[in-house]
C-alpha cells in the first residue's frame, strides 16, 4: 500500500515563489498599485469564483505593502462568514480595535458584556397532580370493599381514610403548585450613530492625516505611536453569508464606514453576490450590476481559468507532491470537473483517499488499471450524488446514460450529460462487474454482475440483452445458473429455489439460444425424478419458454428432456381422459399443445398422433377452427386419420356443427383428402328415394332441389384448396351426380311401368331450377371452378360452365374473375376455356384481360380462331376507336407469335386504314414494309408521305422510292411530291437524289421543280 500524500489546502501568503502555479501574481501587483495610488475613501472589489486564489492575491499584496517604507499601510481582515451569527457592528468594531491595538473605554467594553436578569416567579395549579390526587382518594374508598371480612368495620373505614388523607397531603405539599423562574438576557446593541462614532474615534487615532478634536468617549490610553497613512480593511467571505447578512454588511460599509484614509478591499464571488442582491430586493440582473458599480470604486476580475491552465496546475501538483497519477486521471480532474484550484486540490485529496481504500480491497494492478474510472466515479459522487446512487444500483447505466433519471433542472441535466459524454471513453469498454466493484462496499468472487442477476431475478430480461450479446459473458451467466440449479436440486427446493433457477435458464434460452456444450452440462448428475419435480411446478406462463428450450436441446442432439416429456404425455393420454387427471400437474393435463407448437421434430409429433385424439376429444368444446390452439404448420403432423374419421362420424347434417366446421378448417389447410370428403358427403346425403314416396311429384322435386343446393354449399366449402396431387379423376364424379345439368334420380316409382318413363318425367335439372336464385347460380359456378382447380384440369367442366353462363349471362363477370385467379394465383392453364372464350362477341375490358393472358403467355392452342379474333378486334377499333381494344392490341405486340399475326392482318389492310391504327401498330407495319421492301409495291403517294412524316428513320427507304420514281418519267410528279416532305437527308441521300434529278432536268413539265431540287441537293 502506497504512502498517503495529501496537498495542503491553504492560502498562499506570497505568490512570488514557486507557489504561483497559475500566474496570479499580476493581480496582486495591480491590487498593490491601486491601494498605493487610491484617493480615500476607496472601495476595491476583487472578483473571482470560490477557490480562484483571491485570498492569496490579497495576502501577497499585503505582505509587500507592509514592507514599504515610504507609505505606512495597515491591514485588518474581517471574516464575515466567521461572525455571520453575531451582530456585524459589534464584531466589526471589535476586529478593528484588536487590529489597531486600541484599548476601549468602559462604555465601549460594556457593549460586549451581556446582562442576565431574573424578572419574576409565577405559580399556578398543577392540574395533572390534582387529577392524580383524586385517583388516590378513589382507590382508598374502593379498598373498603376489598379488605378481609375479619377486619372490623371501624378499621375498614379508618384505613382507606388514612390512605386518602396521606395522598392528598403529599400532593398539596409537593406538587399542587408549580414554580417558574423567567430569566431574560439583554445583549447590548449599537445604535447606528454610536457605531459610526466609535469607528471615527478609532480611525482618527490611527491615521497620521487626522487629529482628535473632541473628547474621547469610546477609546482610552495611548494611540499607536507610529501612525499609519492608510488603513486597508479586508472584508472576506461576504458571498458565503446569507442574503440578509450580505446586504446589511454592504450597506453598513457604504453608509457608515467610508472615511478619509480608509480603503476597503472586498474579495468576493460576484456571481454569488449578484444572486444575493436579486433575491434580497427582487432585482433583475441589470439592477444588481448597477448596485455593484455604485458600491465599488474599482473592480479587479480574476479571469476564468482555461482547461489547459488547470491541467498544467494539476500536473504540477502531481509532480510536486509525487502523487504518481496517470495523465488521463489528471485530464478528467482538470478539464472535465474543476473550474478553480481549490476544487482541484480537494478532489486530489479525496482521490488519494479513495485509491487507498481500493488498494485495501483489490490488487494494486486492478486499481492502477482503473484509476481514471475511479476518478470519474468520484467526481460523479461529489457533484451529482443522485446519479452516483443510480450507478451503484445499476452499474450499466454508466455506459448507457440514456437510462439515467434526472430532475427537471435543465442546468443539472446539461452538466451531467456533458460530463458523461466527454468522458465516455473511460467507461465505454469496461465490464459492468468492474463498475460494480468500484461502487459496492463488499467485494465478491462472482464473475456475473449482481446487477444482471437482480434483473434476471426480477424478470427484467429486456434489460440484459446488450450484456448477453457477448458470447463469453452469456456462457458465464448460464454456467452460473446451472451450478445454482444443481445446488438447489440437491437441497430439494423443487417449488422455490430449483424452480426459479430452472425458469431463469429457459427464459434466457428464449432470448438467446444456449450453446450445446453448456446445455449438456445441465443434465450431468441430474435424475429424471428431480427434473420432473421441477417441470411439474412450472406455471402456464412458462410452458412456451420450457418447450422452446426442449426443442433447442433436441435440435442440438440432446434428447433428454424431449424423451421425458413424450414419455409423460404418452403415459397420461394413452386412454381417454378420466377423473385421474385431477392429480396430474397442469403441464401434463393442459400443456400438450405447447409442446406441439414449439417442437420442430416431425418424428416426435407423429409419435404423438395416437394419443392426440384423446387429448383433442377432452378439449372438444374448444375446436381448433375457432381457438387455433395448435399452429397450422403442426396440424398436418399431429392430426391422424383416426381423428378425421372421428370428426366425420360426429358430423351431423347441420351445416353449423363444430365437427363439420373443423373438417372445413382441415380442408382449408390441406390436411384432408378427397376420399375423406367423399365419405363425409355420403354420410350427409339423404336417400333420394324418400323424396318420391309421395304422389306429389312437384313437392318432391322441390324438396330434392333444396337438399341438393344445401349439399352444393357444403361441397364447395370442403373442396376449396384441396391439394390436386391427392385427387383422382374417378373420385370427383360424385360432385356431378346432381349438378351436371340434368341427372335423373334412379328410383322406380309404382306409378310408372318403366324407369325410362319415370326418368322422362322426374329429371332434376339444377341449371333450369335456379333461374330466380342468383345466390345458387354463383354457388354452382363456384363448384365447377373448384372442381377444375382441385383436379388440375383433369375433369372437363368447361361444358358445364358454358351451359350455365349461357343461360345466365350475369355470371360472366364472376366467371372472368374466377378464371383470372386460376391463371394468376393458381398458375393453371386456361387452354380448355379458349374456344369458349374466343367465341364471345360482347367485348369488354375483363374479357380482353383474359385474352391478354391467353395470348401473351402463349396459353392458347394454335388455331385460325386467334387470327379471326384479332382481325375482328382490329376492325372494331377502326370502326369505334375502342380504347380497351387499343390497349389490348398494343400489349399483344409483346408476344412474338401474336406480333406476326397482327402484322399479317394489318399489312393486308388498305393504306387508308393503316394510318388510322394506334401509333405502335403503325410503326410495326412500317417497319415490316421497309424491312421487306414492301413499300415499293404501294402506289399511294399520300401513304408514303405519311410514312416519311411518321419517323425520319424511314428516309433511306423513301429516298430509294423517290429515285426509282424519278427514273420513270411517268412517276416524276409523285417523286417530287414525296421529295417535298424529305427532311435532313444524308450526304449519300443527296448524291442519289442529285443523280436521279440530273436525268429529269430537261423534262418539259417538271424542269423548273427539278432545277429547284437540283440546286438544293447538287450544290457544291
């Protein structure tokens, strides 16, 4: 342990030596000059914050002035703080008397002797003793009845009477009256005029510039032999007094003490004084400043020390006193904490003590390594104790200052947060355990922070996410809890200690998966019996966390818990639930779904299929379709064929039964087969014959019709989303037994000699019967589409769709919508619907959208019908300029094969119609004509001019046409008409044109026009 070396915090008497570490000697020199040259009376303010060296400056000036021989100056110091509880006038005059070595007269000394007098004695009845006396009398009287029988009657009366008389006498004699002495202390007080007179006599006797002209009343004896030229009175520590005292002192100086030959020097923290003045007189800053200007004749302001200056000062102290502190420690003290030398000295001394305490607790290497952190914590403790308390309770907040709770004091917040930000590097990479060691009184060997353990014990796992992000720290934490669990298991604390530690482990695993090597340690020397006792005490809130832990273990190849859990469930649920469940733990009676939902092991889930039906039946009042207590992705592994059969057997004809809705739910999530549906449908079906056991055939047909529609709805719900891979073509036939547009009921009625005659009379044709029921029309269409989807287009339903929609055209919109879903969502081909769709004549945007899907995606058979449909659409556009058709045709250009068909159609049109087509199709046509030299075959000059005007990129082709026509004397006019439209020909174009024009320059009819163009294209 190093030797303690403290720095003396004392006033420097002279700044001329090595003690002037902050170079404040210049202020002492200036103060000295002011005192020498000032015309009295004069008041000097020496302004500077606490600890800035004001006293040392005054001491230095005093020391040097008292050595002067030319001018005799006497210094007297009055400590306002020291005498703050006494009368200022009494103590000030006493200080001056002592300083000047003047003997006071008896009248003066009388002011310092307090006189005590006793004024009177008051007496009054003591009520409490009077009450006590009455109680004694009562006791005496009651004793008459309590004395033994053998005592005579006279004595029974006499004894109590004597007791009462004695009690009363004592009370009267000793306590019936209380006496009080009132002592009054009468301190002597100076009247204002007396205070001024005494001070005047003292000053006149001391100063060489004055003579006493009136009798002396307050002082006596000889005056100082060597009179002084100036008396300097230093009034110190005014700013440390309360505002009342400070204000009184200043006003007394101003009103009574400013005399010839007197200089007042007031070293003061001007900021504190301003606060006093504002609080005392409710003044604002401007008024307080005005008061100070009037009070002081001159002020010397000690400038604020810069952090660099304070660092040098602190470092010099470190060297001078051999403290051996690190540079970072000096830096944080000088730059981030202290603003004046005194605070630095105090903090250095406190730090020396703190480091000594730490060295007694920890190794010196630890203390040395964390020296700057210790200094930081010490500063926080000294400056912001509320913040330090929070850090000691929750060390991590030193690294995460956003969690620090601060008051509404804005200045405090700014100071704290600024300090923490500037010193962040000191604590940022320090372990929480280190901070905890430095802020706690008792050391421990835990590698895990007690703060972290406290968070975990209180269930505040969200607070430790940053801590456990470090893998090494996380493993240490888990090791700790496993060791604690093993201890608790050995103690048998299955409902408390062991349970809580086990919960800690599974909750931590939920936040971050525990590594395999750490997990495996848990089961060493752990019996099945003990671990089961802990598991059975888990609350329902912990089931999910526990089974997630089980699953993590199993995925790591540690099947210990997984096997225990499966074994328990198989044993308990191997039979249907009986009353015996009442003595089982809640995790075994209610927790199977938690295990299923958390497990990723398909094999384990399938092993539990056999017992799940018993578990499901026990909770049948909470069906899966409504409560969703098993996750959908787990149902396909846990739902067995036996469970489906169980539901089928339970299902009644009522469409609202839970068992039927459960099957619908299973169908939705693809865990039921078409065979299951067929079995269910057979169960739901009523024997058709029973409808016709009546001679009222109209009523029979109506009832069968209603029953059929009810089945239709059920089938649609069940078949929805059935996986196509599970469907056989033959299995789907049942859906069309009633709904294919007219299947007869196979029943031989006695009224008809043959089945054929019966069928002819009693065929149930659903399509015809639903003419007034739009709801059933949509249901039947839905059935056809769902069958198409379920069999992946292996069942021909187009003919039924066509028949239904033809009869009920209002279904077209529903059909187009359903077909788009088949193509876009289910990725099914629409080829079977091609011929049906292509025959529609009423064109709208929905149908065109389907055509687009058929054509652009190549989802159509090679057929002349494609060309016919496209031709009809182009004709419709030319006739009506239908925007939907226009968009469709433009989109068709994306498909190469359709593109060629459209080109073939368009190029066969007249030139008058081609120019009316959408621009995109025009361009396709012009490209085709140019690329295949088809323009040469067109005699329509106006059309060629349209092509040239459409896009200048065709000019090379047009120039060739012009040249060709110029070579034929019969076509010169046409060539010149086209030439008039030509813009920006190339040099090659000009050369070709010039050569062709040369041949026609003598043409009688066009010589003038030819000459014009020759001048344009042949110049130069």
